[in-house]
C-alpha cells in the first residue's frame, strides 16, 4: 500500500515533469469548468491560492475573476500557528511576496484581512484528491485546519489535473476534510 509520502513524491514528480504549455492549456480547461459553476457565478469574494511548482495555474483565473468584479483573497500563512490568514489582493504584481515556503502570498497589511464569514467560495490546492473529494496536501495541515473553521455552506472547490486524482488516499485521518467538489481537466 502506498503511503502519503510515496503518493506525494509520485504526484509532485508528475507535476514537475509536465510541460509548461500543457499545464497552462489544461489549467484553462479547468478555469472554464470553475467559471461555469453556479456557485462561482454567485460568489462575490473568492479565496484562491497562488499556484506553485506545477499546480493548476490560478494566475489567469484570478485576473479574469477580478475583471468580472469578484474580490479575490489569497492565503497568507502564520507558520508559528500553522494557520491560513485569508487576505484580500487587488494587484498580483504589487501585493504579493514570497512566503516562508516559497509560495507567493499577500504582503502583510492587516486592513486587507478577510474574515472567514466574508468568503463565498474557497478554491483549494492539493497534491492529490481521491474520488470522495479528500485531499492530500503538502503536509502542513494548514488547509485542513482552515476548512474545519469554515461554515459548511461555503463551497470548497479543488483544482487538479487528471493524474492528481486517485481512487482512495492512504491513511485518512479524523482531521482530514473533503472539499465540496473537485474539478479536473
């Protein structure tokens, strides 16, 4: 049986070996599926993630969503508390910096923080998802803790390439939280 570490290694290798052009093409297919969702269309404030190391690209999605009048938040991480701080972002070029894990995150400006109840939808990254919408993250537990604190009526949408979806994840634990829906190419 595959361990979480084995699956993480396997999928991150596939992510990093994917050609950039192919990654962006597949990301546009996934973007269309996301934007076609009624939940997306009804949302005013969406918490996205800044794509990292071969993940489904969210840059174009964020820009396009802003053009549609949506307010966009991105996670800032508090490493000490292993917590996500949702933060409003108006300009991707000016408002982001490298975070502690090398992932782009909003610069720290307290007035830009989003309270969880202000968020209408959360777009969630993962190394892998299973058919029951459980996710395998990068191992810090940040999203599991964040999702646990959200109201259950806030849609959570995972974005993945086909090869990131497996039948079942190894070693599911009580604190693992599934997303509402996973969109893939």
